[in-house]
C-alpha cells in the first residue's frame, strides 16, 4: 500500500490526521515513539554529562516542549546572567530543527524582542545548516557561543548589529545593563 505523506500544521491533532486519510495510524505512532525515544536519550545524556552552564528539561511533563537555562558566557557582556529558553520540538524531529526562543529579554543583534534567534543551525537547508545529526545539546552550546560571538552579518536587529560593528563599547554597556535588569534579578535556578 502506498502512503502519501503531507505535512499538516502541528495544531491538528492525531485524530484529525488519521481521519484525513493521509496518515496511517501505525506510522504516526511509530514516528512519535522514535521522536520520544531520541529526546529521552538526548536529555539523559545532558543530565549525565551536562555542558558547562547549560541545562535542559521537559516542561510540564511534555516531550514536545522543553525548557532550557543558559548561563551567560565568561568574558561576555552576558556574564553572570541566567537566560531561559523555550524549545518546541516539531513532529518530524530530527528531520526538522526545533524552534527555540529566549524567554529572558536579551540585547543582541541575532535575537529579537520576541526572543527569536537567527542562527544557521536553526534553519533548514539550503539556506540553513540543520542536519538530523545535530542534537539539542549542540544547539544550546551554539546559542551560548552566539552570546559570546554575535554575527552582525546576519542580524535580526539591524540597529544593534550596527552598534556592535561601529561602537562596541556602547553595545557592551547596553548588553550588560540588559543582562543585569533581566537575567540577574530573576535567577530561579542555579547550576
């Protein structure tokens, strides 16, 4: 039997997908189990050997939404800050990258006011660098590095990117101020 795969929006539930006739129940269950198994393995690896300054855990016992905390890197304007992120795992993970956003406001050229992150690893090819071999730990480590080394050539916040390029002292002052106001006073979790 030939089964045609069609990507339906994530908000459509399992019953709607099956009734649509475009999904086979066993394949949907298998895909969900593979995703859950991989996420469980990734989270266990991070708990066993966590990267410095990073933790990640399920949000409200859901496997498709994770929370993460990243400590601001040493030597950066974000040092001492604790930044909270939300990670949404797509239905076809790892064949599609997770959607990640900062919940803690960050003054950064590659992070906008809504917390969205501009980074190649979070984009599908051909414009992005996502590959199924990349895991959550790799992404969180890359985001932590992005805090130390902004990419002003691919900004979400053009004005901040210009400031980073041409007035780095002012950029660092504003980033430190934002970190002190948003990421230091509300520290809930310690590493």
